[in-house]
C-alpha cells in the first residue's frame, strides 16, 4: 500500500477564466463601451486640460480600491437571488446616458457611465456583496470634468480666496502689493486672474487623494471626515504660498525668472507638498487614535495581497441578470449606431459685423471693440459684438455686448456674474427680474439687473441668456433648456446679451436704468437676425 500523499492547491489555470460567465461579462462591457463612447471621448478630451490631467490615474486607483474591498469579502461563487437591483441601476444608467447622447452633452454620458459601473458590480456580485464596493465606484467621480457652470462658480470663489491669502503673505513679508479683484498688482507687473488661479489645477487630484486617505484610514469617522475635507484648505494654502513666492521672485529677481519658476513650482512640487501635508495630518491624528496604530497600519497600505483577487473572476456566473444586462447594453449600442442623424441645423443668421450702428437715437461710437487673444479664448464664442452707444444730449454711453455660440454643449456661455468681479468690479447687488410688461413682450422676458462698483465708480448692468425665443436670467435654467432643446431638436445654439452704463454721482439709479431700457427696446427688432429665436 502506497503512502498517502498531501495535495497542494494549484493556482487557477488560464482556461478557468474562459467560462460562460466571463463571456457574458465581456459582451456587456464591450457593448457598453460602444454605448458610452461619447462619454469616454469627453473624458479623453478633458484629461488633456491641466485641471483634469490627473484623470487617467483615477480608474487605476479605483481598481485598487475595488480589489482591496474585494479582499475583505469572502468568496461566494454560488447562485444569488439579489442581482436584479444591479439590472435596474444599469437600465437607469442607459436611459440617463441616452438623454446625454440626444442632448449632445457628452459629460452627461460620462456621468451615466459611472452609474453603469456600479450596476455591473451589483449584478455580478449581488446586492449584499456588491453594495460594499461603493467607495471605489464613487471615487470615479474624480475623473469627471465638472459642469461648466459649477466649475466657473466654484473656481472663481476659490481664486479670490487664494489671491487674498497670497497678497496677505506678501504684505506680511513687506512686499508692496495691491489686489484689484483677482488682479495682483506688484508694481513692476500684474498677475492676472489666469496666473492667480492656475495653481488650483491640482485641487482635483488632491481631492481624490484625500478621499482615498479617508477610505483607507482605520479610525473614528470624525478623523476620516477631517482627512476628506482637508483637501480644499490644503490646496488653497499651497496656492497662496505659490502666489507669494511668485511675488517675491518678481520683486527681487524680475519678471523673466517667473516663467520657469511657475512651470516647475506649480507642478510636482506643489502636488507632492500637498500629499506630504495629508500624510502629516494623518500622522498627527494618530495621537488621538484610540488604538495607537502606526501610520502604515492606520492607512492599510499593504498591496501585495490585492492582485490575487483578480482570480475571483472565474466565479462570475452566467446568471439571468447578467445576460439581461448584456442584452440591454447590446440594444443600447445598436440603437446608438443605427440612430438617424437629426437635422439640428441652426437657422441662417447674420454676423455681428453687420449689426446696425444706429438704434433709434443711439449711435455707435467708433469701431467695434476687439478682445485680446486671452479673453477671446476664454469667451469661446463663435461670434461676438462689443460697442459703445451714445445719444445726443446724453453724457454717459451704454455698452452693448453680445456673444453667439453655435454649439453650447462644450463650454458655452460664461455668466457675467462670474466674469465681472474678476476685472476688479464688485457686485453690490444682483436680482433676477421680469420686465415683460415694460418691454411689451409677448413672451416672458426675464433679465439679471445688477449694480457693480469699483472704488467710487458705480455701474448698472442688464444681462440675459438667449435660448431660441427664451430670455432666461438664471444660468442653471439656461443649461436646462439647452439640454431640452438638444433632446428635442439636436440644437444647442444660444447667446448672451449684456448692457452696461455708468451711474453718475448726480443721478439716480432709475435714470441709469432708463438708459438701459431705451437701448434694450432698440435692439429687440434687429436681434433675431443675429441670435435666431426660432
């Protein structure tokens, strides 16, 4: 009789991965890749921008988070009855993505793709196990570009804070400096808003890393919250220090030194410093940790046991839920590839170069203003018109600015609420008001009416967003109707109209408003030729 032999478990063979479960999983992923192609392309384009250049790293980090979460879940290859919530989420993500495709807003498609990833995990692992993977799915949000309206509102506020803190540091160091809006005047040169805000481009990767720190950290929830919320103040602090150092370089070494310094210091130096501060913060909180762990144990940085989790793909089963998810993705991909082209053509319009020079008694003063290359690029309009209008017997002119966008699905109109403060003007008050009756209009006519000031100068501003025949005051409402028009007709064109006039010290606000209303009535007849309302 032979002696008994001990058996050693062999690693799974490559052939064990080629199961029917893997077949349907791959079919689902490939079909979804076709359906979400516009969203994927939007990400690839956004990742080329400095603000989102960290984007390709996010899916990798999310995958590592997923493997870590999978490691903590016991293998359960048996059948599951709780896969259908995942199918429901996949269905919703496909419908949401379809809205983005119809509206020609690729960012919506990218957002829907993250929901689809969550649905696929719930379908593959079942609700009870799959719901534990939400941190890795949620982390994918950091690879997305923010909607333009939100991005400009948030970044503008952060720019002002960062500029003010940078100027405060310079003043503490006895460097003569003056802040005008977010234009930092150093005497020998001026750091414009673009220079003041560029350091915020590492805000997004730092937010991602603070999220990972909060997920990995083994400690009380309040300490996790501190790590998560620390990204914004850390990035603001480092950006302010960057501005202060740039001011010192200009003051003592000249403007020529600033270019090379900025490219070096705004990149890895700032980013690595922010990461170091996060590690320092986590280390400091260990003194308050109830279990007195080391930093390595508290952050759970062990990675060696993560890759073996990939072998658990062999347990994917060809369940009815997974097959249904594959069929839904195939149907969506087929619908997208066979969808007929919608017309979506914009009606013929005249260029602003032919806009009337005479509007009632108001006459254009001089030639049209031409914006510099930097402002033109920031505006991103297909056509614009900026002139001053004067009236005999009226000392103060009225400024007229109009911008036209043939496709607003990528960027689009920037609200003057964001742009005006950047040039040193402060908004004293702003209200959205209905002037339908005053204009004698047949359709609702809502505008933004504001008073802005700069030192002792005061100016009244009217502006609105033109979406076909709609005159819209709220920028979020303008984006909503942009989406609705895109879904219904495929059109995403629109424009912005702004009127401005200085308020003389010896006149009332009502007198300044009367000038704007007079010009506003004068442009209504020719305006549809230049910003189509049909």
